[in-house]
C-alpha cells in the first residue's frame, strides 16, 4: 500500500522468490511506477479511498505500508482491511518517519548530495505527522487488540521506523 512511484517495489524485485503487487489511491503515482522497466510484470492496483480493498480474504503473506498510515486521520479501517487479506502468520509492515533530528542533524547523517534531497524533503514534509504517529502508538494498539505480536525498529539513522504486526 502506498506504491507511489514504485521504488520499494523495484527494490523488492531483487528478491526473486517473492511476488509483489502494488496499490495506491493516486493514479498519477501508479503511472510513474508503470514506467519502471522492472515493474512491467508487477500487478499495480488503483484503490478507491475508504473502500474495501479489492482482494479476497487471506491472500497475502505480507502487506506493507510505505509512508501511508501516519498520514491518515484514522488508519484503523485500512488496517482492518489489511488484516483481512493476510494469511495465517502473515505480517503488516509499516515504514514511517520518526520526525526526529533537525535539518542540520539529518544532513550530517545523509550528506548534502543531490540524491539525498528527496529524502530530505520527505523528512521535512512528514516530521510533524511522524512524531504524532509515534506518540499515538496506533500499530502497537492494533496489535494488542488483535492478540498479535508487535515489533518496532528504528532505521535510517533514526529518521524512520519499521513496525510490524504478525497474525497469529
């Protein structure tokens, strides 16, 4: 979920034992993803906001959210839908910004190189929402409510977090 321009899916193509699909509510972003040669055979789905996900129950081993959940006013309905489409022992995986570190700290960490500017802009635009997400502990609460295992790791030099919930 949150395919965007397809970078995470493209990185996933390096793992040939996995079959990936992408989904996003933004048609323009899916059009960008379709331009990537490595994604020509990858199913990309245009989602309707607030509608049920167009997948049958228990279809996926994992559902990833790349910079999505922390942007939603109420991510609970989307989490419930993702939970529905997971197989037993499946995982929900979310990448979110932490909102930590100021601009000088970030640039010291990642460097002032042109390829890092999109990461820098992403961080600047998402810092407040990322901090609120971390404080609310939404995914941890969701896991407790479903009797599921929850784990969290800080990544990218403390700039982002990966959280996952495993279906029992």
